[in-house]
């Protein structure tokens, strides 16, 4: 690890030690995996991981979270939360991320108090300050700590440190919850979340690494696939094209399309 990154990682450990004990919001993503690893190094048994199991989280992500906590011997709590029962969420307003984060992290705060831990920590980094992210407001209101951001770590630096530490997520693609696949104002339902999850799992099983399946319409659903431009040739090969179209139709999509602009985070925010 380069000296500058070692200094930032050491700063992260010191920040975590200053909290005395923590509950780590753990999603099994790049950021929260490094945070969890660092919390264990800094605090030993004075920490635990918590993961929210919701309809908008792919099963593979929850499985990875549980398996990783077992692998590094960290106490792990999985909290069941039905986001669709949270007032205002399923109507999919532009601040649904705020509504969702407030409910999820309030449950984390309640767990923290119940277990007599000092702080709840989560994995936002310096790069998360750019896009439209109303969820950060909820985190701030609840007093949740963001040690990676406090240590001045960017996404690229988190990946580099993770690779140096041998963490399995150092090159894991960026991920966002399945509710982010819906245009604002279109109703979020378990049925549509399941469609998106099945579609993205198929692309994952086919070897694609960075993608989104956006869903449009309240009936006759349209799938809009976002891929890295360098993967366009692969997905447009006849065998894959025919298989994806057939599988997506069997899931319940009336039409399947490829977004020629390609994969990008926050594409639903382009209409705001």
C-alpha cells in the first residue's frame, strides 16, 4: 500500500477507535466491506454488522453479506424490513431514497441502542457528494457516522486499499438497490422488483459485470438494459440476444431494449 493510502487507512482506524464501539451498516459492497474490515481491526469484538433484508435487495447480495461475516468471524444481524409498507415509499417520489434510508437506518439506530453500542457507521465516501443523493440527508439527520468520508477516502482509493488488504470486493462493480431502477412517479411493487432482480441475475449469470435493468410502465413492462459500451457487441450476438429476449418475456417483460447511452449511475435522475 502506498504511504499516502496507508496514512488514510491509519486515519480511518483512529476514527473508528474514537467511537469506542460501532454497528456497521453492511451491504457487502466495496465501501461497506472495507469499513467492516477496518472496524474489526480497530475495535475487535466491540462491533457488529447489520444488514437490512428488503424486497429491493437482490438475494445474492444478502447471501454474500452473510457469508463474508462468517468468513471473518463478525457478529451479524439481519433485519427484515418491508420498504413497501413505509409511508410514501412505494409511490416512488424523487426523495424515496430519503424515506427508505430514514426507515432502515432508524432500525439500525434502535439496534445500536438495544445492544449498547456507541455509534452506527456507514460507507459513504467522498465521491458520494456529487450525484443527487437524498438518502444522505436521512443519514445526517439520524447522526450516523461516515468514517470513510471523514478519512478523506475516494472510491478509487477504497478499491486500492481493499486490493492491498486482499478483500474480495476490491473490483466488485458498483451497486444500488433495485428501487433505483424505476422512473420517479411509477409505482414500486414486489412484482416489478422481482422482475428487475430476475433480469439482473440473468445478466450476472451470463458474465456481465456492470449493468442495470431499468423498468418502465405500469403494465406491458419495458426493460431498458444499461451496459458498458464495450459489452454491446457481446449482448447483441444472436444467441445471447435471443436468450435474453426469451427469458425476459418469460419473467413478464413485454419488451426488452438496450440503452445506447450505456451504463451510468443515477440515469433516472436525468429527468429531474
